[in-house]
């Protein structure tokens, strides 16, 4: 008899507050019943492998008006990365009930439900499986429970829950010359089991009751077509969705979604929040505002980029160089990347097309920075 294949690990639903903290404050997932636009052209940019052949019907509909029918906040069972499954239903604007026309899709957490978080990119020392984790002072003061600094040394045991529901215990100590916050016992076990490397990020979180959580953001390596394949050698059917691997979708899965959308049938998409990837499902109010704006060459614009520790948004500036929709090729009339923007800071090019005044779908950033 052939050897039996183990069943893929079960997907785990994540508290939306924890999901958003892991994803980063700049990530906006539209809420159920909100109106959005789906861009098949943007969806195609997340394809793993060859580009699929699309029907003429899909190519004739570069943006499709939809309503969000369902949202699932999930975590990848292999990598701990958070992602969302969105169920969208195409609609004609003229046939929408009035209650959908002005829904902006944003969710505001009350202070009672607020999650306090801090993210840190791992250094080689942090990711050394025999070492400890150097805790930034701000993280220790705002996310960790208060230490008794009268103790010698100040030390505590932290009980932290990951996105899979697993509980980890870390020894938090304040020591050294000069003194600094460290996680020691328990940290190397976490690094080993989660397969963390330098460049990955960890996100520490707590709720109003001081219950602590931990999430991860995986570094995406250039040239690996989906990132860090050496760490994830499990069969692809253990991924978040059939044919999906580390945030990339297969050509077949994207083509199927685009075809259903173009024909007016409900369809499902998977979205991994990643720096540098544009949102191919965007809130309708932003899309309509972007399309109706007169974009003249020379217009100054701003780009908001989340800092590595997720504590704030840094603003950078650019100038519109040109604005035009294609009049030839497969996507005639598509507003996707219709603007070309000259950035004024060289480092912006590394964060290509992250968020530009909350209407990122229309931007192409070019590396013509002032030195």
C-alpha cells in the first residue's frame, strides 16, 4: 500500500484585533457589507509562477464593483503569518440598496478593546538559537507588565499566546552594564520552533487585561519567488488555500477568481499583508476619489510608510510625472498604476507602492530620487 499522506494542518481563526496588530496599522481590511472594487490586474501581481491566460471578458473589466460578503481572519498553520479570506459579491452600483452606498468599511476599536503592540526586526543576535532577545525599552515599558525594579535583579516570567493558540513562557530580566531588558529562558525554543531568522519580525501585543500575545512577520527574500523556500519544504496543500504558498497564489486560483468576478458570481480571494504589495481589493470611496481627481504633472503627493516597530507612520513626498490609462494592450482603460510618481527620497523605492495617500492602486513609483 502507498504511504498515507498526513492531512494538512488546520487553519486557525485569529481575533481581528490581534490580526490587525500582526498585520500592521497601515493594513485596512474592509468590513462585511462594505463596498469595494476588485482589481484582477493587481491580483495577478501576486501570482506564483507563469501568468494565466485570461478571457476577453476579464480583460474588459479592469475594476469590478463588489460588496464584502464575509471576512475570515486567519493564520498560516506553518508560518504563523496572518492572512485574510474575503468573499466578494459583484454588484451593479445602480442596484445597490442605499445603506451600502456610503459605507466606508473602517473599524475603530474602543479603548476597552484596544491592543497595544510593538514590532521589532530580529537582529542576528536575536535570531541566534542559543541566545536571547534584546527588548527595546519602549516595548518593555508599554507592552510588558511592570517590573519590580527594587528586586535584584528585576525579573519576571511572561506567559505569551501565539496566533495558533500556543502558550510560551519567557524569562524577562533587566540586567547588564549598561542595564537592558532581555528575554532569556524560553526564547531559543521559540526561535527554533518558529524557524525565525534575522530580518524576520516579532510583534508583542497585550490587551486591556494585560494578556500578552506574540505574532511574526516573515522577511521576504529577493529572488526566491515567494520567499524563504528553504524554511518551508512541507507540501503545498498545507497552505492557506489550494495552490497557495507563503502569500503567493497560483495562476489557476487567480484566473478562477477573476473569471467569476467578471461574470458576476461570488468569489473568494486570499490576502496576505506584505510591505510593497498593493491592495487589489480597495474601498470604493478611495477608488472613486482617486479616479475623479485631476492628476496634473507636477502635483505633489505624500506616501505614508509604517515604521518597523509599527509605532507610527513616516511621511515621504513625491511628484506626479504623468497620468494616463493604457490605450493599447490587454488592459485598455485600466486605472491600475495609471500614475507615475517621482520619489524624493531614495529609500522609498525599496518600499515600492506601499501606501500613497490611501489610494495606492493607481500609483507607479519610479527610482529617480534626488541624491
